C-alpha cells in the first residue's frame, strides 16, 4: 500500500477575487504563487497561495465565483482548514486579526490551542502553533520575520459517514490513528506540514457547494508511478477514481470517498516554477497550453485584481 506523506493542497470556493486576494495575501501574508484558470471553466480564475516556493503542504487555492452563491457547510466537506504558525506567535496573530476587524474565537482540541475565524466568504480557518515544518521565508503585509504562516497544519473533516471516511484515511491513504477526543478522531501523516487530520464523528447532512466551502483536498504522492498504485487501489475499493490528468504543476486524479468528501491525489512535481521563474511566481496570468490560443478572450473575461498591502481597520 502506498502511504501519503500528507496534504498537497486544499482548494476552496470564494466570492470576490480582489476581496479574497486582499485577505489571503494582504492580511494572512501568503504568497500568490500562481494565477491561472480552472481547467474545466477557463473563464474562472484558479489562484494558488503558499510559502515562498509554493511547496506541497503549504498551498491553498481558490476559485473566485464573482457571484453571491453561498455554500452550505455540512457533511461531505472539509469543514475547517487549519494553518500552522510558528511557536510563540499566536499572540501576534490574535492582535493582527483584531487590528483588521476580524472576529475570532479560541478553541482547544487534543491539548492544542486554536484560533478560529472566517474569510470574507465565510470559509472557516483555524490557526495552530506548530514546531513542525520549516519557517516561511516569504514576507508581505508587514508581518515580521519568524511570524509568517508556515503552511497547512491539516484539516477538520465533516463526513456523511465518518466510519467509512476513517477507513479510507487509514486503509487507502495510510494515515496513522492517533486517538479520540470529544467526538473527534485524529489521524496523522509523516510529513511536517499538512499532516494532522481531525474527523468529526457526527454524521452530518450533506453540505452544498458554493462560496465559503472547500471544493476538494489533495493528498501528496511522490510521482506518477506511486499515483497509479493509488488508482489501482481505489478501483479495487470501488471508489471509481478519475483518469490521471496533467495539471501543468502536478498530475492529478480525483475520487469521492464514501463519506462524500472529494479527494484528489496529486504528485509533488513538477511544481509551480514549471512555467515561470521562482522570483516572479504569480505575477502573470499563466494558461494551460490548450487555452493559450484563447488568451486574449479569456483575459478580457477575467476580473482584474492586484496583490497589495492592505491597512488595518481604522488606520
């Protein structure tokens, strides 16, 4: 059995593109490492944010809908995205959220403190201090050195069938079971980022896709050969994986696990510097080869935006 090292990326649906870029770059300080389009809907942006390199395990990506179609949180979804911040930095992040007028709440699970808040579209995010994983070298928005978000810590999953989802996490993806606490199961992968998965044991009514919800979560795999082993295992398990497709920055297959969550298996390479140099990641619109001859038409239909520093509320 192949064993994933953790989360490759998490992709969510948001509303206004400029509002979302201001939040994830300007407030949270993440680097926009790729501005491209949705493969199936090229009139829709696909924006990737992460650390300085856009390394697997640091990536959040977004489809900005530019509409008021709000999703409904429920079963069959990643309910909360969890981001890792350096040890001793939570006081800074509480103050930063307060300065920007963002309401947050303090939570605890598995003897760890979390700060929970929502992005402008209602997407739930937790911060947790983590000693694991390298510090992010990307600095933006006035966030001091040593305080920047490292990347993904993990996720909290909402399932329609938690027992079946737990089986997939262990028997298909190879995560280690850590323990149970107050209606949650915890699993862990081997990597230092994107490695902690909490599963809500309550079987929830199915959610509805839209702004403020996660579209899918991608798991890491080393290369296409290892990816094909997952494909074979998923077929045997009856989960009907999609064919492997080339997404320019990684190779991808999708499957929906029995609890309703859409998972992806993505290769670590070739990476986001596949079509532009590391120093200018995210600066220009990069299109899949199949859409390059439509660049002018596509660019005209996409709403322009800027990556810019934003000022705290009242300043």
